[in-house]
C-alpha cells in the first residue's frame, strides 16, 4: 500500500471532525484572526498484539474516530506557539533551539517532532496554533501519537518540504521524537496506526519490515472501547522495565528480538533463564502467533475465532506479562458476560486505561449501557464507552476562505 500523499485537502469547516472545528474556533478566539490550515490525526485501538511491537513482532491496530487537531497559521519568526484547549495551557519554543530536555510537559512532544523533523534536513518554519482533542489522555488510545502526527502534518503544511508526505517516514520521525525527547521507549505501532490508518479496516503491521496489510471489519460487528477511568502514564509505569525484560529473555535464547524465538526454542533455553523472563517471553511469542491468526480470521470473516483470540490475549497479558490490573480485569469480565460480546481484552500498555470488545452491532447500545453500569457497581468508578469506527490516518486541510 502507498505511504505517500502529495495533496493538501481544501475543506469547508462542515467537513471537519469535531476537535478540528473546536480548534479552528479556539484559534480565532486566541489569536483574533483566522487559521489557514487545520491538521488532525486519529488515536488508535489495538485489537490484538500487545507488547510485541518493540520485540519486532506483529500488531493489529486500527485508527479510530477520535482525533487530535491543530488549527494553525504561519508566523514570520522561528517560534512555535501553541495553546491547548484541553490542558488550558500555552507554551512556545524556538526552532533555533531544538535539543532534548529543553521543553517539558505536553509541549515536549511538539518540540520533539520539530527536532526529529529538523534532523531529516527539512527547513522548518514557525507557526502558531490551537490544539483540541477528543482522544482520552492516559487511556491507552495513543493520545501522544495523535498529537505528534498532527504536529508533523502542521509542519508539512507550512514548511519547505521537497517531497510528498510519506506516512511511514513521518511515523518513524514521531517515534524518534517520543523516544528521544519525551523519554518513552515506545515501539512504532502507535505512530504507524495514526499515520497510515485505512477506513473500515484494521492493519496487520510487521514491526520489523513495516509492511502493512489491511484487514476488513465486518459491518455486522462493532469495536467498543471501554475506558476504566484509571489513568496511567507510560513514563511512570513498568513499560520500560518490561521492554528490558524482553531483551534479556531474547538474549538468553540467542536472539536479538523475541520475534526470532519460537516456542520450541524457548523451551530449549528455559533452564537458562529465571521464571519471570520465561513468562515474559512466552507471552510475546504466543501473542505474535495469535496476532497472525487474528488477521487470518478477519480476512476469512471468522469473527468467532477473533473473539477467542482476544480472550486468550488478555489472559496472557494478565498472567504471563502482568500488565493488567483489577479495573481492567473487572471491565473485561463485565464485557464477556454480555450475550453480544464475542471477545474482550485489555488494550494498550496496561496498568490502567482501556479494554476493547468485539460486539455484535445490533447489541452495541445495550452492551455499552450494561457493561458501564455493571463496572460502576463493582468498582465505584464511572467509566466511559466509545463505539468506534476505523478511519484514515493523519490529514491536513487548507481552510476555505
């Protein structure tokens, strides 16, 4: 599939997603003038394939109809000035001073994208913008990747770029920004999903070759994201610890990545590693296999098997990889008890955030009401539920005058 898009869409404001409309209105209020462009990028939900991306494995995410948007206008200087409607803060940085550690907080992600773009040789121009988002923060739906791709699209709209937008390259740029500038040792999946999403499809991604194959979503089914309302932050979680444990397990098996270790090889070297390393590796190896099986099930329209694989994934994440939590386990159990649910699992890095459920479309309304009510009764926490559709990746539009 093509990763380039040379066009900047010209759009009326009625055709924009809700966060983009909010950003445009917010820009007018903040800067007392009209934005010339609006860039927006979707969050993502991973159907299956968790903690496999940084092991060079397989993932099966889809870009969802929740966006981060930036309304913007070029400046005459080399400053980037941003105001976030959701955070309620403003910040700025100079394109002359791009180095890790110079900017903190949410603005560090934009600063990092600028720095990573500058390393590619792009001549960056300053701009001012207003950010709005309906991607829940800290819920495991890649709010940071959506912000990064929206920033990259914003720069592409007003900077001197001699080549068309390359979605895969920009995903790599944004991953580097998050790794080096934000301090999160994430894999490539989140940025690829936000950059390369295909409407109506999930994407099987090979995180080594970056080959992507679309998997159709049956119209008779719905993907429901269930937010436990327990926030988690990757930097402060055990994410980096799990990544180190996987690297150690791969090394014990004579490989650089667990992608290259089979279950037979793992058993061969089991005696040379501790029980913890063994369980971590067992999850990754089995999850890679489940993810490829899930893609096959989707292409064959076998969504019963997809649901079973999702259930198995959760149990592996819960017991072998130990990244679930009581709230996620309760949410998954509540979902599975509903008759319209084919499968449910935690999604994202874990330690809080969201679960994802595969649900028969004609039961989706009752499903979301029953699950959220049951979860609140058991935990005392008010959750959120999002019935999601698969959308295209990051876009930028030139606003019609």
